[in-house]
């Protein structure tokens, strides 16, 4: 379980994102598409084209983290 402080915003990217992107290029995408600071403490969620994979980018105040979740059955809508 990830301890997330209250008041943290969750930003969801619409459409699909190239899941080959890593932490740095997703951070750049946050700056360009959302016009937000990826080091601001908010969560940024990106969905792959098939809907089976999401990546979450989060800066907790100490460092940037990239989480990935792949579904075996079903998909993220």
C-alpha cells in the first residue's frame, strides 16, 4: 500500500499513452500536456492502448516513483 497524503490530486491522461515511455519521458509529458510540475506531489495516471496496463507517476517529496499495473484479465476503462 502506498501512503498518499490527503489533498493529493490524481490526474488521468485521456486516450492512450505509449507504454514504452519511462519515468523521465512521462515527466516531460506531464509538463507539456498537463502544464503541471511532475515534482509537485500529485499522481499522474497513464493508460496503455490495450487497456491492460497503467503507469502511475508520483513524486513523494523525496523522489520520483513509477508504478506499473498489468491486468491478466479485463482492462482499465
